[in-house]
């Protein structure tokens, strides 16, 4: 559990916000889900740097959200 908390502390606020959205996704309606996906894409575009594509950022967030949800 300590390693898990260290991983969360090392993330920036953008990552934490996006992962929180994904963790809550199973509780969303279809309309909320579409809104969340669009919001995540916008956040990823702002975070994008020259090395990573938007899909890579979205995959990273999805992987972290899955890992966190399985540990809880």
C-alpha cells in the first residue's frame, strides 16, 4: 500500500483529476460518460508534449485507474 500511495503523490494534478474521472466512470450514465471522454481528450491535448500522443496519455490514465480500482 505504501508503494501505491507514493505513485499517487508523484503524479501531477492533471493526472490525478483524469484518473479520478476514470475511477468514477462505472457509475456514470451514458450522457455523463460521453462528457467525461470529451473532457479527458481535452485534458490530454493540453498535457500532450512532443514525445507522447494523446492516446498514450489516455492509455496511461486508464491503466492507472484500473490499477487503483483493483487495489481498493
